[in-house]
């Protein structure tokens, strides 16, 4: 347990010492909320859950994946491999740090919505929303792990993650309602990973209830997470690509 806590502390410090990570995970969500508040102030109740999912998606596909690549490029993973530290400790510590930061990020967005735009939030809505946010984070991090396994450099991982992120951003009911999309796209979007998270979080926050299709949506997220985890495990490597 002591080695696990030391590793967790070291990973946390890696995040806190990275200015870009701090900006994109904490400052940028607030900036995004301010921009949306100027443009769409009457709709901030609807937009706030979308921003939460939007940033969870960015965190999983970009920040989380580049962190693993950075550890690989700097030789951290190679040195850890040479120690008696069990690989389960590495995975557990990595997940714990990422989940904590992802949850803190979501909390910052919720506080911004409540304090600046009077977004109605109750204890029940939060109790329902946070498990849904956590489910989305786990699925998105698993998908990000595939990117970190395929990409050779951090820049490549960022480019791939941002491309997927922006593609899903505009079609997954996070910013623009599903009704604005073409009919053929509306039939595909509900099966993409970001859409069910948006529905689950929005229903929890706005209505303090579970989405009518919550079982299907959680099963879909679980399928994404399990399949992505299996693929990421096959692609994982301790050393950078030659």
C-alpha cells in the first residue's frame, strides 16, 4: 500500500507541474462556460451538462492518453518495470489520479454553472449525476488508452484525440441538439460513446432522474469500456516505439 500511495503522489505531482494540463483541465472549462454564457445565457441549464461531458471526453481522449505517453517517453514506465512494483499498482494509481482530476474538473464546471448562471442543482441530481460522469470518464479513458498505445509521440496522440473529440463534440448532443442533425446521422449518433453520457448526465442534473433508456446507455458504455480496455491492454508497451 505504501508503494501504491507513493506512486499515486508522484503521478499527481506530474499533473500539477504541467501547466498545459492545468489550463486545459481547470482553466479552459471555466473559460468555455463564460463563452457559452455570453452567447447562450438563457440555455445554460441545458449547456452545463454538455460542457461536463465535453470536458470529460477531452480529458479521456487527450489529457489521459498523453500522460501515459509522456511517462513512456521519459522512461518512467521502463524504470517502473524494473522495480518490484506490481503492474496492478501502476494501473490502479493511474486510474485513481485520472478519476480524481476528472471528477474535480466536473465539479469546477458545476460550481461555475451554479454560481454564475443559477443552474438548478439538488443533492439528488448530484447523487445521480456523479456516477454517470464517472462511467463516462472510465469509458473515455479506456478509449484514450488505445490512442496512447497506437501513437508513437505525445503530439500524435493529441492530434488523434482532438480529431475524435471535435468530431463527437458537434454531433453527440453536447452542444447542438440531436434534432439539428440530418436524419441518417441521427440514427448513428445514439451508438457513439459520448451521446449516452450526455443523456445520462443531463437527465440526472436537470430532472434529478434517470434517463428512460439508462440501462441501455450504461450497457453501451460498459461495452465500449470493456472492448477498449482489452484492445488497450494488447497495445500497451513499456518502452517508446523505435
